[in-house]
């Protein structure tokens, strides 16, 4: 695992494709029968990318505070955003855009020193050789439940055609990994429709790494990925190992003009803080319009998030996961030398912020955005049994940031938290 990933904290996900023309759900709208496949593909004629400006995208991503970006090179619909030589179903050959979106995106992202991520759907519901086998090679008892875009509807499997499809995927991925400079991250999706053996794992992963040994691959590779990717719901228990929480800015991945259920800036910042408090990243999604422009509501949230991160960057970058919520009912991070604890105060306190189990004497407490020093007091504790009391930090609503407040607690020694269950005091 490359160290840059866990240090990045924030990435921006971009779902861009022909589905933005009519503002329908990406790929799933035809798969689930909401519209016909033919109606879905008519959107090819309306995809212009007429105002697409990769530099404007990259500027916004940089201003958001993100350190990497991930763009959908191809979703489950099989429509490629680059000039692939292995299919005519791409925006260069089949749409009025006639632009290699991936090329422009990659150049703009690299120019700003951001890490380059590419989303690629293992599923291709448009490729004739894809629906030729069943998951795990097992023919289902009820063929009436089979979706024709995923598997054969007649119970007959064709392993040779499946091998041809795997080679097709390999060739498209070779283009992505060799035509656009160094790709830092491959973000797969759709592994669930086939088994690890059918995806030719682990040999498939070895093939991908042959182009770039430093390549990071997400979890959606039937257990052969490098990190976990919980989606839409923030984990309650920290995932084991490196992880990244991906989420939408409203309720849709792509551009859906009727979706007005946006998360507020405050909610986004709190979610971000929750992620980094547990040692994870957040991958926040935006969905550009078909012409390549980004809804102002999405832009404003990214800019607001970036403003908050820049004001509090020492609590974000160069830190690790924080203390458990049994000690503090909020998020937190810890500096690499473990001599600074950052507390994320989500709500305005009435008079105090409560911290339990702290063994260290506090050298100084500062409100990060204002520089104001705060006082504190300690109640309780049994020092001769090494049981600390409760720390009460004096903070009022006037000290709070308009979004999320960060308190910086500095110590002379490495942070130590009490983990015991208390004791009966037998000596006073």
C-alpha cells in the first residue's frame, strides 16, 4: 500500500457519462427496466461535453482540499469516455462530443500534483460476450429471475466467450494504464456478478500491477484489493486496514436535475471528520451535467469544504486516527508524534467540552481557527492508582467555528489514555 493514500484523507469522485443527458440513473435505469436499453443509448446523441473544461474541474478539486480524484472511465453501460480501440461504444466515436475526456482529465489532474484515479466497471452490460456465464458457473434454478444483461437466460454457458470478454477488459485496462501516464489508483466496481476464479484472480491483479507496481487497487475485486470501500453509510466500527468511504453529495451519483436532496456543508464536514477520526478517507462524489459543467450547489459544497480544511489543515494532514468515542463524544485525530490531540467539536457547547481518560498533563489548549487559548479543570481521579479524572474544557458558543470547531490539545509527552475499569479507593 502506497503511503500517499492514507495521507490524502480526501478524494473527489466524478460520475460523468451519457446518463447526464436525460438525468437518469447511471446504467441501472435500463438494467432495472425503468427505461429501455434503446432509450438509454439514445443519450449518446445528446452528449456534447460542449463546456467541459478539465482544468476547471481540477481547479475545483484542488480547492476542495482533496489530494486525489477518481473519474468514471466506463460505467456498467459500457460507454467509454476515451477513444478505446476495442469498442466503438465510446464518446469519441459515438457522440457529438468527439473528445477523449480521460486524456484531458488526466493531464489537468497531474498538472496540479493531484493523484490520478480511474474508475472502471468490470461489468459491461452492453458487451455481447459479457452475459455468457453465471456467477460461480452455477446455473440458477429459476431462470425467470435472470437479467439478460448479466447472464444467459437459457441456462447455457459459453466459457470461450467469457474468456474473450476477459481479454476485452484486459485490453481496455491496458489502454487506461499506458496511454495517460502513471495512474495512481484503479477504482473497480461490479465484481459481485462473478466469482474471484471467474475474474481470473489473483493473476488479473498481477497483470494490472505489471504496468505499475505502485498501483493501488480498491476492494471491489472479490477480496483481492488493497483497501476497503464502504459506501453511503459511515462505518460504526472502523474497517480493518486502509479504507475509504464513498458517498454522494445529494442522493445520486450522476447528474439528476430532479434530485434536490443535498447534504449540507456542515453535514459533509462532519462526515469527513468522522472518516479521518477512524483513520479513513472520504471519496466525495459529484455528477457533472452532460455539457461538463458542475451544479453550483455541488461546487459551493466543495469550496466550503476546502475552506474548512485549509483553516484546520494541521488537524487533517499529517495525523492519524483519533481516540475512541468512549473518551470523547466526537471525532478526533492525533499528530504523528502523538504529542497533539485534535478534538472535533460538532455542536456548540453550553459551557464545557468533556474529555475522559486523559493521563497526560495538558500544556496548552487552543481553538484552531482563532488561536484563542482555553482554560480547563479536572474533577475526580485517583492519581495514586493512575486513574485520571475528567477534563472539562471551558468553551462557549462564542468560541465555536460556524461549521465544526477544532480544539488543539498539546502535551509534553506522547498521548496516553486510561483503559481500565476503575477501582475501589482503599487509601486516601
